[in-house]
C-alpha cells in the first residue's frame, strides 16, 4: 500500500513539474512577444510619418477591428487578439451616432504617447454594395468640393461627439502624436474626420485607412493633398471591391498614396508603394476594378476581421 502511495506522489510531482515548466515556457514566450512588440512600437515612433510603415499599419488595423466591438468591450480594452497585442489603451471614449449605425473611439495609447482615433466600418459588404448610391452634396469648407451625401451625413451624426472626446484628450495630452484610422465605411468617416482636423489647423497626424471607398470629387482630393503635413496611407488588398466605389465615372476620386497588397494582406509579404501624387494609380488596385472579390475586404495587414470581430460583438 505504501509503495502505491509513493508511486502516486511521484507521478503527482512529475505532473506538477511538467505543468510548472510549461507555464514558465509560456510566460517566457509571452514576455518575448511583449518585448518584440515594444521594440516594434519604438520603431514606429522613430519612423518618418510620411512613409508607409508595416508595423504602424498592423497596429492601426488592429485598432480598426477594436472599433467594431461592443462599447463595453472597447472601454475595457477586451477585443481579443488585437487588444492583447497592443495593450496600454487608456482614457477610451466610444463615439456613436444617435441611431448607433456609425461608431468609433478615441483613446490615449500610452506606449506611443499617442492619441488614437479609430472608426468602424461594415463587414456586410454584399448588402452594402447592393444598397450603395452615388449622390453628391456640397462640402461646406472648401471651394468646389463635393462629397458622397451618405458618408457626409454619417460624419455629421458623429462630429459633435468626436470633438468633445478629442478635445478632452488633446487638453490632457497636448504634445502627443495623433493617429487616425478606419476600415471600410470607417475609412470614409476618417476622411471627413481628417478634413475637420485640417479645418481646425491640425495637419500633422499619422493617417492609415484600410479598404476605403471614394468619398469626393477632385477638389476634395486636392484639398486633402494640399493641406496635410503627412500623406494618407490608403491600404488596399488585392481584389477588394470597396475601393472601386463610387465609380470614377460618377466623378469620385481617391487621394494618394495607395499602398497595394496584391495576393496576400500579410505585412511580411511584398507590397507596392503606388504613386505619391495620383490616387488612381492604374498599376495598383485599379487593375482589378472589373474583377473583384468581397473576401479580400476582410483581410488587412494579416488580420482576419471576420474572426476577430466575431469574438467581440457578443
């Protein structure tokens, strides 16, 4: 009987030792990942804001996914993998239109001493494209500017809420860098957000969009490109259909610079730095305007939007 007890205790010690070793290995692995992320974030700070940076793109794409989550999960920074990878978001304010269709958030990202502005888009792409219209309306703050009426109305429903949240952060962190981003419809909203910032004398911000539709005429493009300190980094993926709407034939155009990922959206793969002056570079995503695939709209910078968003909207 005593021998059986000793054998049992020996097995128990071995199991506990194995579990402890595994936990130590996992802890070390997690620490290595955190260290690597910190090194990458330090690199982001050092990089010139006017040049495309893959680490910045991956980070901001993560923040666009967070914008899709339930408000309580955003404020607690519990959005699954994107939030785990980029910890340190503080002072978060969720911004929603009265009908709760359009949404985003502002926050202070302590690791980069940065104010983050991120806007949610839509992943119901087929329905969205079927319901799409091409009506324009005058944009009040620049001569000759005409913008997509629906996108503009969407921004008008968020505008006052945004400035309340942003001014509070700006007052608390007046020297912090500003990062602006959006995916899909959220990318369209970010364009109006950028134009609002310009109108208020703020032009030096880092701006990355993913799967952005066209939002205005050539006068809008000129206004953006002539007034920004840093270029828009407009990331596109392979045959994503959203960057092709509304069509150019209806008088809508993109600002530069397009960053085109053909085939894979993984930032470790090769990408094309398209024209710095022509937002409609024919050698980039425009070559697929008649051959699109909605699946490409939900994969950006190596992130699977459908999978990650699905975990944080319930």
